[in-house]
C-alpha cells in the first residue's frame, strides 16, 4: 500500500512527464533554397559535404563519341541526407546531391602518367523536394560561377534514365561504393536495377 509521500512523489513524476518540454528535432544545416523565379540557389559550401565518388570519362551511351579532352565527375551529398541513408538505405526529403565536373589533365608539374583534376567545367544538382516537384526529384544545371541554376525540363532524357536504371530512389547508388552495400543490406535496391544486374544488356557484358 502506497504511503501519502510515495503517492505525492508518483503524482509529481507523472505531471513532469506530461508537461516536460518535448525535444524538437534539430533543423537541417542545409535545405534547398529557390529564387523568386524558381531557380535553385547554388549550395556554395557543397565541397564541405560528404564525398561519395568520382568517375572518369563516364558515359551511359554505348555510341558516345570520344571527346578531345578527359573529364572527372565528383559527387557530394548534404550530411544529414547521408546520415539518413546510412540508417535507412534510402534518401529523405530535401536530399541534395551535387555532381561537379572537372577537366582532367595529364601534364603538369611533376606528373608523368595518369590524370589529375583541374578547373570546374560544370555543375549539376539533383534535389528531392516532394512538395515542390511532381516526380519528387528535379535536376538543375549551373554554368561556371552561376549562383542560381535553372531546372532541367522533365522531358530531358536524364529523368527517364534515372527512373529506368537508378539503384535507389532514382539515384545512381550503384556507382557509390560506400552506399551500395548499405542499400543491399537494407533491401532498398529498385526492382528495375536488380533485374538489370541479373540480366545485363549485351553492351554491358
């Protein structure tokens, strides 16, 4: 049987649990911002974000003609979205991925073989903003030194390519070596990607 003192103590604990301030989730350090004419503002500090991968002279078309120069592409993602992907195997709303294209050079300083990265040739940003875009995701292109980028029209081939071939949530996680194992373990790989790797096209063999 509870004494009066114990009853009062229990009552006080219940009151504290009811009226104690609830901890609010901390705001994101980055969320996509837009201009009045619907352009995406450049996330200027993207190089402080999480680095995912680099590609060298990559092309998704077997008929691509060789260029007279080489290119690297580097991919970065905002830290909060990276952390959420590690936890869940997929991307949260407001995810922002930056594709940075840089010119490749073979001659310079003491380099005698291979290639190193040089000037930025272009930037492309892939944004997940579910309330803003009917397809949840959108691409934005930036010219050199642009502070805002225009949305790539949804009729562009990049949308259908990502929809048809992306490993996770219309993103090419298959090229992100630190994230692909996470998607596999979380079972978040898309059906079309799993079908693609099970029955590769003749051009990919």
